C-alpha cells in the first residue's frame, strides 16, 4: 500500500495557486507533515491566516494514525497496548472496513506485516531476500480485527495495522472541515498528493488538478502531465507503482502489496486516480484499484455511485493506455 510518507504523483497546477498581485484575498500556506508536504489555498472571510490552527490539527491527527509516531494510537495498538481509540481512528476504521468489503479484500489495513516484510513499511527490513509470505498471511485480514468499546480487538497479537493508504486523504478532509468551520467556502487542501477541495480557485473557476504521466523520473517537476481535471466539492487521490519500488536480481518489486496473495502486485496498471465525495474514500479506493488491476477496478467502480476512477496502464509496446469509469469525463478540464 502507499506509505504516508510518500508523495504521490498528483499536484495542483501552479496557475491555480494564489497570485498575491491578482487575488490578495486568498491565502496560500504550506509546510511538512507525515514525512511529506502540504499545500493549502483558501479564502477566509476576514483574511485570517490559519496556519497555526491547521498545524495543530495535523499534529492531533498524527497522534492518532501515524505509524511513524511511536506514541500514536495506532502504534500503541501495534504493540498490543490497551488504548482507547479517538474519533479520527474510528472514522478511519469504519471507512476502511467498508472499502475492504466493496473491493473483496483488496484494501486491508492489516497489511502492515507484509508491507514491512517487503521493505516498504515502517519496520526496519532489508530488501535482500524474499519474505516468508506463507508464515505472515495467517495474521493478515481485516476480518481478524474488530472495534469493541472503542478498542481494537485482535484474533492474533501479531496483527499490525497500517492506515497510510487512507490517512493522508482523511487528513485532507479533516483540514477541509476545519476551514469550513472557520467560514471558508473556497479552498483546496493537498497533503502528499491527496486533495480535498470546495468552491472556486482564485481565478473564479473550479480547481485545476494535474495528474502526472507515470514516467519513472526522479524529479517531480520533470514529469509531464497526463491530463488535467476540473474539480470542486470533492476529494481526489492518486496511487501508483512508478515512484516507490526496487529491483532485486533483475526483478522489479512495487510498493503496492496484495493483501490476499501477500506479494507485490505484478500487472500493467501504473496509476489509479479516484474522485469521490471525500479524499479519505478516494485514497482507499485508489490503493485498492492498484491491487485489483484495470478490469476489476472498472467493474467495481462502475457499481459505486460515489466513486469515479481514471486508470493509466502500460500497453504492449510500452505505451500508455488510459481507461476511466462511467461519468469520469465530466471531470476533464476544458479550455
């Protein structure tokens, strides 16, 4: 699954960010969080700078769901400590279970032991040998945990959780809710590539969001755009296997781990972008679709009224093939 510290391949077009000479009423702020970066543009009715409030909320969220914070709620659960979960955790858990059910287990927050074993998680694992997948699979599966009296109950103490494939999107939603509570009706929140947006950008148009072409280029600014979306009042997330991977003995190992087989995915889907009513939901489905591949993802997506997807796959001649779900064309930006 995609790690919380990895910036995914989507960014807000610079033309849509604040230009103080043209739109002084909008505020643009940015910083670091969860091992990645955030960028937020918003229109406050009184021109207030909300960076302190935003960073305080991000720290509160980090204390709940970051596996890189040893004192977070999720880290304590992974150490089998008795801990009462908070509202952030409960919201994540409910959505994670729902997405897992709708994707037949392709999304699973108990995948942490596998992600760590393959060298992509929060554990210290060298990538020199293939892990013993058969020994790990017995304690992977969301059906092996439950939430009772605000506590996570495990069927096996070796079960560990990783919310990184849903948490950045959830964090974007959380900051969006903070901005709305402050009276902001126009904003764009981007955290590590996951988007929550509402209203219009400084030019009075929907927010213009660029999706990167999945080229294996180290520098983000060198990667060309595949397409541009025009979005408002929704969330968006992209997951891909072209940025975080490694080679061993000539074979490429991608960071997306199939929680059912226990192995990194090995198919031609390179990038999955999802638009939904919340960034949290989009984040989870984008990861699930990277597990499922093109055909299964489209079949599931077309059955869900609140989810639309845009998929980029590698063709036979190494060219890019694009697929998208019913209705996704409504999001394409027009001049």
